[in-house]
C-alpha cells in the first residue's frame, strides 16, 4: 500500500474537525448518518474544515470506508478506502467535489 499515491495523499492530508463516524450504512437510505451529515453541512456553510467517516458494507459484508472532508477553502474531497473489499478494486480512490451535495452520495 506504500506505493499507492491516493493512500499517501490520505496519510498527508490536513487535519480538520471531526464529524464522527457511522457504520453499516446503506447508501440508498437517505436517512443514513444524520448527525455526520448535519455536521458536514454546518461546516460547509461556515467555511470551516470537517471530516466524517462513513462505512458501507458490500453485499458480501466487506467494509468500504468513505471519508468525506470539507476543506476550509470551501472544497469537498472524498477518500474511499476499498482495500478490504475482496470483490472490488481493493484500492483507495480520491475525488474532488464542487459541494457536499455531490459528495453525499458520491456523484463527483
């Protein structure tokens, strides 16, 4: 994993405030992680940094962790850790989004 540039970017990321973590989520359920989503929205409106970790399980039960980050410059970035997904890519993925609406669910 040391050769993975996205993982390295994850390790080198700037620290921001925490919006907590939510696990065993169903992406099609619009009600998932209400506290984390509200915290991220408030950070976006206030122009301050924040991060939430959202863990989804694949059909096979493998965890896929998605880190949604609001940066103080108003940018939104998303890191997806698929390294434990035995039937997926098994890699890290990085996306930049124009706003939180694009990031939840991931459409950027």
